[in-house]
C-alpha cells in the first residue's frame, strides 16, 4: 500500500466519485470527497421505496474490468434473476407488432461475430451495404437501449457494432441486476468509503480547485468545464424520454421488448427483484429516444403509445408513474472517426484528473465511470506521493 502524505480531493459523489475515493483510500492516501447534493449517488440514485426506480436502464454487464472491480469488493452481491416464465414476455416490435424473435436479417448479421467494423464510417452506411437498409435500421434501433439515441446509425460503425455484439451476440448476455438496484450498490460503496476513512462532505459545492494535492473531478462535463475553466469540454451523448410505471400485475404483460421501429425499450425490473414494488405489482421502465427537433411532449406521446401496446389497459391499473428526460447524461457516443481515446482526457495536467461516463476510458455508460476512476486514481496516488502542492 502507498502511504501518500498529500491528500487527494474528489469532487462529485456519484458512481465515478465513489469509485475514485475508494480506490484512492485503499492505497492509504487521505481522501476528501465533496458532493454538492445532500445525498451521494449522482445519476445512480433511486426513488425511495416502495417503488425503486432509476434514471435510466441501470444494469451491470459482468464481462468487463469494471464489474470485476465491484465484485471483488462485494458491491454487487445478491443478484436477482428472472424466472423462466418471465422470459416468455421477451419480444421485438417490428412493423408495429410485437414478435418473439427479431427479423432473420438481424439474426444473420449478429452471427458474424468475427467481423470487424470500421471506425471512420457510420454504422448505417456500413451495415446497409452488407445486409440491407432494413437490417441496418433494425440493428441501430435495437441497440438504442444502450445509446439512448434516435439516430444510432449515424455513429461510428465500430462503436455500434461492438455494442451489438455485447448485447445481442452469440454468447449469453452478461446483464446483471443487484436486488435493490443501483441504490443498494451505491449505499455499499458509501459505507466502504467511510470505513476506509474517506472524509465525505455532502451539501458541499466546490467552485474552485483546491490548491493542495491531486484533485479528481467526477462531475458532468459541463460542471467540470466550469471548474477547470475549459470552454469546450463536451462530447456526444444521448437524448431520451423515460417513463417509470408500476401496475397491478396481469398475465400477458410484456417483460422485455426491444423496439426495432423507433428505438424504444421496455423492461420489467420486478421480474428479477420483487423487493422494488409492493406485492402483486410490476414495475417497468420504458425509454424512447428523442428525435432531432422533436418536442419532449411528442416523444412522451410515442412512449405512452408504446406502453399501450405492451401493457394493455395499463392506465387503469397504474399505481406509480414518473416521467423524465435524459439529455447529455447517458454516456459517451462516438461519431465516425472517433474512439474512446478521442474523448476528453483523464489527465488534465498539474495534478488534476477528470472522470465520468464521457471521458477517455473504455466501456459503455457507467462502465466508463468506473474504468476512468480507477485509471485516474492510479495517476493521482502516484502524484500524491511526489507532490503535495500544485504549481
């Protein structure tokens, strides 16, 4: 363990900030974490019981270093698994109807798992040249569950193809759900940080970088830019309408549906965790990417129509309902010619490090937060051992 004399400051108490604080404290470095809100968790926070809902499809994928980091510390123990009967509600909306399997063209394309897609070409052009316009559109809309974007086809072919293979590839999906949701994971992380001696200050907005010791900035890019005095700190992200609803359960309600027509997504979370809604009720989250120039009200109308198709008569059975819009806070999207290495750099120089879900680290969505935080911590703890004060 490194016993650094210089304190490490973490600004932001979401997933990235908590990861950075824990990783730094594990080396023996003194750590102070500042969170502007009264509670930790950032975008990973959930609504309080009896209906536990998140700002987006909050699941983990168990096939990357981020999950191993969480698992090694016991943060993702107590997994929930859907019953086989619940998986009978899986479907794909194609041509306005829900079917059990995706179109054959999409299945054939997904079987090409050894295929490499180009970085410098958009996905729609590349995929349509191989499998036709319809298949390219269906694949792009299917993976909107990850991108939260209404025009996923415009993104880098390599970026989208990698996501398609992770979510729809031949290997069994690596999706994991922790009972209690991300809030449970964040609570465990906060408790571990406190156990390690991290000084946690909530309701503590930071308007200027501390002068002493390395600083890890774990906020959204807009806030980070203001703190760092950088005007062009930005990256492409998604724009999506969200609908959380709980209904009295009814046989025949769909549990998971990928929308190949419009890029929507529908999932039951109670099928794998009955603790997040009252007995006899099912909690769902639906998402619908917002089209360019589309009013949010119109996107929510399309989302409501999607719900009508999957949960017939849901408005007469609803017990909990919440709508939201996620814009610029759904993880990094890479345009043609870009990879994760081109995103805003982690090392900002002079002992300052930037982490979060839209910086230069591999993964998707929250995975980027964890991977960037671990990478930044390695740099920060080395710097803490060398320098106590920035120039």
